[in-house]
C-alpha cells in the first residue's frame, strides 16, 4: 500500500514522491488496490487531454483513494482540475465497464469544465461500478456534469454548481446523500437538471436548478428551494417513487407536475410553501402540508445557506416516518423533521451517512 503524490506543475517522468510527483494521468495509471494518491493543491491542474481511468482497480476492502491535500501535505483540501485546455469530451473519464466494481474513491477534488466547449463534462463514468465520490465539486460543465451510467456508486456531500446542461445523468442503483445542487440549467432551458437516474436522494438541497425529470428511486428529506425558467421543481410522466418529508418552496408555476401518481403512497410528509401551484395532482392533505406557512430556515442567502429550521419552524417533527430507510439517521425514522435535515455524525467515509444540515461551500 503505497502513497503517491501529484502536482499541478509536474511535467511527467516523476517517481510519485512528494519531491518528484506524478502528473494526474501517471497517478491513475500507477496506483493499485490500497494505494492513496495525494493530489496536492499547489495550483490548478489543467490537463490538455481527458484523464483516462481504466488501468487498475481497487477492492472492497482496499480501494484506490485519490484525495485533495494542501501543498504542504498537512491536511485535506480541495484541489481543482480544469477542462480549459480540453477541446471536447470530459475532464476525467472512468471506463472499467459495468461487469465489475472499480472500487475507486475520489475525495476533495473539484472538476471544473470551465465552459470551454459545447461538449465538456466534468466527469464521465461510463457504465462503471463502485466509484465513490466524497466532498467533490462538479461545476461549469456544458454537457452533463457527472454521467453516464454509474452503477452501485455513491455521492456523499458533493456539490453541483453552475452546470449549463444536466448535472447528474444516468446515475443507477446508487446513493446520493447530503449533496447540493445549485443553478444547474442553461437559462431559458430549464430541463437541464437531473435526468435518467434510478438512485435514492437523501438529505439533498436543490436550489434554482432545471427541473428533475426521470424515474428516480425516491427523494427523502430533501429541500427544493428557488425557481427556474419554467417555475417547476419536478416533472415526471408518472410518479412511481417516494417523495417523502421534502420541502417545495417558491416555484412560480407548479412544484410537482405529473400525469398521474398514487399520491397517498408516493408523496408523504411534504411541506409546500409559496408556490403558485403545489401540484397538478391531488395530494393527500392529511400527510402533507399544502400551501403551508414559511418553513423558517436559518438562512437562505445565496452562498451561506443553512437549511436548518429555526425553533418554532413548522418543519420540526412534522414528517412522516413511513417509507423512510432507517440506515441514514435516527431522526428520519420517528417524528422526523421535514427537509434536508440529517443529524451530524462523527467519523467519515463511506459508512458515515449522517450529515450536518448546513451547506458549506468547499
């Protein structure tokens, strides 16, 4: 189990030490199961070609870990990989196929498409399994920010900001936990939100995005706040997955739009506030709060959001415990609070699902 280093100034041919670091491509080609690659934040990484990840795989007990570190290597810190010099494709491309798990963990890295082309995605994990993303940022992509076809993956505390196309595309049979989605749309085209995913979302915040459109595996304790070009949070032909203990606020058309759904089963414990229309469906008012009062979040100022409800908020203890998976946090199983509120937990990594409610930009 080796520790390797990369530097934004590396020219190639290094040995991967702190004094003689790898380029990013060299690191991905070299690291094997159990190795850790420390991506030093000593400047912006600007590869001239897509970084291909298709050589080595980890194991469930010994993943390959890539983690951003400060330049002195004393603490974890977000390191930025920019697509400015890439003409098309992706900043990084995982291509192990969908028959085996890659067991690669990515931590504290920012993938910046830089809007340098009409065909740049921050990260492409084509039909890959077992890639875990912790505390990463996906931004400025003019294609999807993360896709296409991730299976049995995890997104933990990641941020999707200012992507002008689909932020998350074809994320399959995976977990999305405590993530933040903001301003992912192309202005007048508000369809560019989340598309084609069959993964549950837990404790996530959606602010001023294009609408969600796909056959999701459910939204649990999520907060949808803000407007987009068409004034809708979610559009589905038929809602067939749970929307539980979520907040929908400040939409100028219809928060949830669908042709049909068994709303008594699929929509429970939700709070609707300040929407021109909560839904075109008939939603059960005994388990949901329609046209409700101000949810009283701590702070909704852009950049310093804190969606913790203040004392006396109508969200506190008002959620429905039914249909909520019990592995995420105890507060979500008995008298849960509505919205993206998941109690903080000690520890970290793939086994720590509980998250603080305050959003902190990385």
